[in-house]
């Protein structure tokens, strides 16, 4: 019975493989992505999948070519329009028809972008890891929520594509002949020389200079920029957890951007402005998968029973607490309610929850109406003879006076 659907599926596979992958998908951008987003995607992916970074890996090399192809088409208005209207077939015809050899060499494209030889020089360097701390309310740890946040970071200047030059032109440095380094001879004593390798001061070790600096970055090739990210706070994720955004750290033409690491913390509880944020749960305290809450009972409630409470949990559902008449709750009693704690993070077989611990605090009345006080006094007086031996209960020596 199962065989037939499997066969049908297998027959479909070659068909699926034939269809070329969508250019927008390859770059991981939306159909309406703007120029800047497309550039950024190319910049990040081309560095990540550069064959120099993954020597000998054929699939990675293939990916690098695909990324370059996708960028080549989507970065120009004309070809992007053709692709949007006629897809891969349209692009193929356009390339065969008008401009033979119009397709760009992926390494050329890479070097145009990063102002280098199309390769990472001397092994590929990686930028520093960037760490930020973000605090979110306990509610978001319970329900799970996506958070938008912004950080300022170093980005490649989009005006000059990281060349630092107004016209995109970089010239070989005259002083060091493009080496970035110079040998300096220093005389230590008559006839004794020491040779030292120094960074070229004219090009700052880069090996090339620009005549006309880019007006946006003043030749620095990078700018400080604010960028938005979306952080997914998963249900039950532990406090202090680190969420990594690969290659989203400070960027530079000289290296592959390091990761951006967000460390999650819990915000101090406060009542929100919206109704859904005004729950008892806001003030639950969390320890791992357990939640803790202190519930206050009056003397009458603790002693005589017959009370109920509705606790609103973090997502708004109600936890009902109650005791029948005659059911005593001793002060300091902790009631454990199973399954009302925090969700277990990434629990494998369906959702699972920790426990909610309720500690009961009993408040004795400071003041009573005088009539009430008299009534109580009379009642106590009447029943005084029926002693409760606190000493025996607590294991202390015999009491010296009456206690009730
Ligand atoms: Zn130089
Ligand atoms: Zn610039």
C-alpha cells in the first residue's frame, strides 16, 4: 500500500532537480528586496562560500558560482526585470541574443566587490565576534516571541562597495609597489646594519591607494551603520542562552565578518500597558523550568477554608486555586501544581512543562472592630480549657502558661 506513493514521489524527483533554483532564494532575499539588501546578501554569501575558504569542496564551489550568477542578474535593473517577467529562460535568451559573454566571471565580480584579486589573500581572516545582551520579559520566555532589535555596527560602505574610491579605482601604491610592506635598513653601529620589515605608511599596508576618496566613507571603505535583526525567543529558552547570527558581526572588505552573538536575559517584571500584559504571571519568578508564586490568605481563609483564587498565567490562561470549608492551610505551605511551570525548551516529544510552586502566606488582622474583637475574645475564652499543647507539637519542654 505504501509502495505506490513512494514510487510516485521518486518519479517526481528528476523533474524537481531540473528546475533551476530561484535567484532570490539563492541569495535568501525577498522578491521586493532593494539594492542594498541584494548587495548585502551577495557580500555575506560570496565570502562564506568562496572556494578559498572551502578548498576542495565541489558543492561549495558550485554554490559560489550560483550566488555570483544570481547577484549578476538581480543587481542590474534590466536583467532583474527580465528575470522577474520571464525567469531563467528569459535570462538565457537575453544573454545569448544581445551580449555574448555578458556573464561575469564570479572571481572578477568578487574582486570588483572587495577590491582585491578575487581571492582572500594569505588564508582567510575572520572578524571578531560581536556580543550583545538583550533582556525580554518572562512572558516572552513562556510564550515564545520574535523580537526586533537594532545595533550599530561596522558595515562595508555601500557607496564605493568597499573600495574606498570615488570612481572604484585603486592604484598600486608607489612607495611599496603594492607589497604593503617595506624593508628598512637601520644602522646599529658603523658597518652593522639591521633589516626591518615595516608596514608601508603611504597605503597603510594595503598595497594600493586611491586618488579620489569615496565621499561617503572618506576612503575608509567601511561606515558605522544601524542594522535591524529579528531575534526569535523560543519557548522555554534558558536565561543566559546565546543566539548566534552567523557572519553578522562587524564587516570589512579585509575579512569574513564574525558572528553576532545575542545573550538573552530576563527583564525586571513590570506591569505592561496592554491588558494581556497585566497578569499575575508577570511577577512569577523563574528557576529553570519551575515557576514560583506567593499567594496571600487571610486568617479566616487559611483556617476555615472555603476560598478560591484565579491566577492569570503568563499567556492569560487561568490557574484555579481553592479549598473547601474546613480545609486548613498552614502558613508557609508550598503547593506544587504540575505542568504549570515553564515550557521545557525544545522538548522532543511534544510540549512539556515544569511545575508552579505556590507558597501560602497568611496575614493576621492588625485591627478589628471592637464588637468583632469582643466576640472573638468571648469565643476564645469559652474554649480556653480545651488546650492545644504547642510544646508537645514542637518538641519543646512543658509550657508554663496556657496557650491556644
Ligand atoms: Zn604602500
Ligand atoms: Zn565609500
